[in-house]
């Protein structure tokens, strides 16, 4: 495999906050999927995202998701792999999906707004919590 082929393939599966923000601003059809626990989602997420904790993903829990748009899976960011687990599970179910590099952390570092609830900080749920 040539380096060019590797990087082209990588861009098929990963995206960054700038590209997601730009796509949303252009009205491109995509759906952000927060793979963290319900508590973490309630505390803070990306506006417009839906919560689908990665441990709950199956055909029944994804029945409401559109099949004709790109799904962008994310989690807290570095140190959390809920986005990878979410992307894998959604891909196995036939969805077209990319993983948001850096997750919520890089989204905020790039200066984009978040939706913050009153729940305060919460675990992402990757440590085995039943709510994830």
C-alpha cells in the first residue's frame, strides 16, 4: 500500500471538528452520535447530537436512525474509546459512519459551542458503568 492510499482510506473513517462544523454549516446531511453514557450526554454534548451509549447499540436501539446520512460517532476524546466502539457497532449494522477525532474535547478546543445541562461532570461510561 502506498502512503497516499493509506491516507485516503483513513479519511474515509475519520473526521475532525472543523470538517464536521463546516459540513453542518453547509447543511450537509449528517448526524452526530454521542456514544457516552446518558449522564455524560446530559452534562454536555455537541448541539444536535443524539445519545446512543455504545453498550446499548443493536438493531433495535438504532431503528430510529436514518440509513441515508453519514453518522459521526464521538465521545470525550483522548483517553476514551466510546467513539471507536460506537463507530464499530454502527458499521456492523450497515450504517455509514466516521469517528470524530478528539471527540468533545477537541470540539471545544476548536471553539465550537456545546449543549450543557445541569447534571455537571459525568463519567463517559467506558469504565463498566451500567448506564453506558
